């Protein structure tokens, strides 16, 4: 149904960013403290708009921007991740002396870009959303003005991200030449009707795939991830771990669904995606074994999890992919929330040695980080186990047994570096005194919400599974 209400959640988020910037300009430093609260109010309003739009099928711009159930579920994940990032940052921004208005405005604009990506069926509009998300993320990564690592992270993210955007534009040009359309459905229809796909089509597919492989950190387009995760402010890193993955995989889901799936097991698209999935699982897992920094370890972990999600795409289990994205949101954001608790005024104590003995000194931190590590490793009855089980069982049913076996083996190997976190928390003597800020109720709330999500999705996933299956059915 064509209605301007399709723009309502997006308009709420953009309005929030503009209000924050205007208040900063009018009131100056005196307006900085309530910035986070203002962002939370608008995010709650955006979530309410999404709930009211369920099953309504609102669309705008000739159907190129729609609020179908799939879009609403994905936007809900983006809003939830951003809301938790804002809660994490309330104390962090103050401790690290970050510019509050700029931080929250950029975060909301990045969210708006992700919302455009997940709700659009046109490659051109998806590109606009991707650029809004990317440019905002580049600046977020460099907001630690006095930290050389933050500047390095922003520079690397900008240079490599700009290159991936160029690949996307060039790929869109090739696809338009092959199909005379930039709508996903039009491109897919033209290509399905052409038994002998020419150079234009395959070149376009390849270039577009490279752009989104960069965004979701598939090997060999992952090189930016550990440096950006380490150098960026920890709340921004929490956002990077969840939002770009949701947006990037949402586009891949729509493209593959429009094509009728990846194709035959011996087809070129399946072979390419299988190769990317295998490389991503292997490189992400093996590289994480050598890491001594918590944020870099979680960065390589996120790369490996992108490989697992790609297996779900190949198995055409789009509901399973949505469930895995929801589970990873709670695991990833929760882990980085625990990492944010380690931040001091002068530096972020994120080496694994800094965790020594903290499990007993700060039980809330030790228990939370341990649960998230075990869930990322795939231990039952946590969300990570059910997410992996869902995707790997779908791969076996589709005859992708080698991919499932590699996924299980890399999950087993990953147990080593996840347990290394727990060993540091509880089985090593501290080398120095580490004191954490105790009065941070917003961060404790995020840890509680993420723990609740990890246990809820692992023990009682019925409601969320029904929701994602209903959303995926629209494909």
C-alpha cells in the first residue's frame, strides 16, 4: 500500500540527529548531557512506529522503499542495537571526553543509512543508504581525536570503504547494462530469463558482491576489521559489529531470494560464495587464536561468524540467517559492552592480561563476559548454539555437508580463544591494580538485556523463530 507512513521510522531517526545538532548549536556545552536521553526517546518512538506498521505493507517511491515484515524485523534489529549502543555510551562519552552531539548524531545518521538499505528494493537507493551508513561510520571511528589508533582506524576504514563503494557503483553500471534496470526484481528477472549470462552480468555480480563482502567482512575483504574495531571508540565498535552485518546480509538475502536462490551446487555463484564462506570461517578462527587484545579477538570472531551466516545464505535458510543475526546482536553488543566497562579516562585496558582476576573482583563483569564468550563459541543452551545448529542443519539438508563440517570444526577450534577470556578472568593473578567505574546503571542494563537475549533465544526461541519465519515468508 503506497503511503508516506513508509517513511515514518526513517523520518523519526533523521529528526533525532537534526534535533541533537541544533541543540548543540543553540545551547552549546550545556546541552551535551541530555543528548543521549534525547536519542533514546527518538529511538523508542521509531520502534513504536515499526510495531504499528506490522503487516501493513506500507511502500513509497513506487515501491522502492517498503516497510514489509522483513524490513520491519531488520529495522527492529538495527534500532535495538543502536539503543543499546547509546546506553553503553552515556558514561563512556563523558569518561573519554568525546563530543557528545557529534557522536549521537553520527550514530543516528548511520542507523538511518542502514534502515534505507534494509527496506529498499532498488540498488540505487541501497547505494545511497550504504553511503550514509559508511560516511557516518568513518567519522565515528575517528572520534578519539587524541588517540593515534583512532585516527588510523578512520583512515583505513575511509580508504577501503571508498574503494568498496567504487566497486558497487561500477557493478551497478554493469548490471544496468545487462538488465536495463536497477531494481533488484528487474535485474533478477532479466538474468533468470537469460540462459547464457554474458560478461556484463557476471562482472556486475562480482563487483557488487565485493562491495557487500567488504561491508560484512568476508575474507579476503576483511583487512579493515581488526584495526577499525581496535581503534574506534568501544560503543562505535559495538555498533560496527552489529549494524553493518544486518544491513549487508539483508541486501544479499533480497538479491538471492529474487534470483530464486544461489542456484545449483555446481554453479559459479554457489562456488564463489562457498569459497568466501570457507575462507572466512578459517581465517577468522585461526587469526583469532593469536590475538592478545580483546577487541581484535572479537573482530576476528565477527569475521568467522560472517562465514557461518554465509553458509545459511547458501542453504537458502533466510529465517535461520535472521535468527543468527538476532543472536549475534546480543552476543556481540554484550561483549563490547563488557569491554566498554574496562575503559578509563586515559586509556582502554583491553589486553587480555588486563582481565586477570577481574572475574572475582567484579562478578557482574566476569559472569557477563563469560556467558557471551561461551555463546559465541556455541555452547548450549545459549543463543549461539541454536543459531549455529539451525544454519548447519539447513546446510546438511541442502547437501552442503562439507560447508557444515568446516563450520563445526572451526567452531570447535574457536572454543580455545573464547575460553582464553574466561581463563584470564578467573585463573590468572592480576599484574596490577585495575579499578572500574561502579556507577554505570545504563551499561549494567545493556549487559542484563544482552544476557536475557542470549538465554531467551537459546532456551525459548519459539516467538522469535515464528517472527523471523513470518518475515522470511514474504520473500
